C-alpha cells in the first residue's frame, strides 16, 4: 500500500463541481482546492461583473472556470442555469451551497422583509439549488452536496437572528437531504466556518477611530484557541474531503472549521 491509495480517494478527476457565489471569498478558495484535486469548476454569482471578475481570478490561478449569472433565490433562474450547465459542461457531481448574506441588525430593529431576505439566500436558496441538481445525481448514481453553514448553526448572538435562524435551518436541511437521499448514494454534509477574514466579516476587523482594534476582532482572537481569524484557504481541504470518495460514509454532519472556537466559547 502506498500514497496512491489515498490520492485516488481524494481525487476529483472527471467531476463537475458547482460552487454558488464563488467569484471570491470562501467559495473561490474551496473551488481552487477542488480544481487542484481535478474537478471542473462551475460557479455562479448574482452580477455579471462578479462573474467576469471571478473568471479572471480563476484564470490567474490557471483554472478555466465556467461562470454563470444567476440569483440563487430565483427558482426558475436556478433551474435554467442547471439545465445549461448539464448541456454545456456536464451533470453536476458536486454542489456547494456557498452563496450567503448576513445582516447585522438587532432583532427588534430588523424588518420582517430584511429577515426574509436573509432566510431567502441562506436557507431557501440551498433548498432550491439542491432540488435542481438531485434528480440528475440520482440518475448518475452518486452526488455530493456541501452546505456552507456557520458557527451560528449552533449558537445565537446579538444582531444575527436571521442569519442564525437560516444557518440553523441549513444544518437541519443538510441532515434531511442525507436521510432522504442517502439511499441514492448522495452524501450531504455541511461545513461550518468559524470567523474567516473575507469581505463579509471586514466590518468586524475595522480599526476604531481611536486607532484601537475593533472589540469584536479582539474578542475573536482571544476566544479562538488557534489565536487568529481563519483564512478562506482553511476551507479548501475540508471541502475537497467532503466532495471526494474519501468521505463516502459520512452523511448528514457538519464539519466545523473554526480554529477551536466552538469548543471554547
Ligand atoms: P461573501 O459575502 O464574501 O461571498 C458570498 C458570495 O455570494 C458573494 O459573491 C455574493 O455576491 C454571493 N451572493 C449573495 N447573494 C446571492 C444570490 N442571491 N445569488 C447568487 N450569489 C449570491 O461571503 P463569504 O465568502 O464570507 O462566505 C461564504 C459562505 O460562508 C456564506 O454562506 C457565509 O454565510 C458563510 N460563512 C462565512 C463566514 C465568514 O467568517 N466569512 C463564517 C461562517 C459562514 P455579492 O458580493 O453581490 O453579495
């Protein structure tokens, strides 16, 4: 037995991976990891300029990614995109529901419409996109779905009521897809990033007017046993693992990639 045994298990050669909202940030880093493992990368984003920027960024990394403009909350648009991907690239073997938004507003100041917008992108969209790809995965005899959850799938805290409700719901959707479609050799797992330095969390790292570090930044560093924010690249290898045959007997779980903060907080 040599390393080839493991290399084969982790290989994504010949696989088509759709990563939503992946023109930059965590989605981009996971897609890069999957491309390195051999997958053909397909991504979407909500605006043409983001897709164009994404395609250029992938090219810089030597990756010929296929980019589509699609709002993942729009079921008709998602169905159309998935049909186009199937005819232009191939059947989707791996889906990563990565697109997400957060609105940091105290619950009692939040409008019902703002709450709905977060639920729409962070919970309804993974349902819509999963539903669009599962029938072809069933026909093909295998499929991997990775839902990007959050520490807020487990916790609540001030200003993130909608996000926590959506990501908690996404954890349960993950379990449900696993139990409902596991018999068709579809594995659905989640990844729960800790605090990762991306544009989404940039406001939490802003230097204060007096030159001091943002209190939340100090809080994260002090509470994370790893002693640092995560980088988007920290998510790449876990995503490859959950997309590969190496994780075939893992179904319905969330892997927290958080530098240990959930264990400590
Ligand atoms: P970003 O906001 O940096 O990236 C998310 C991407 O999704 C953006 O390109 C965004 O486009 C896109 N998007 C938003 N709405 C839609 C939509 N309706 N249709 C298509 N695309 C859309 O997020 P991160 O990279 O930070 O996060 C990626 C995932 O990881 C998210 O699900 C997030 O909740 C989760 N996560 C992030 C953590 C962190 O610390 N960063 C921690 C825990 C979880 P646009 O730029 O136009 O909004």
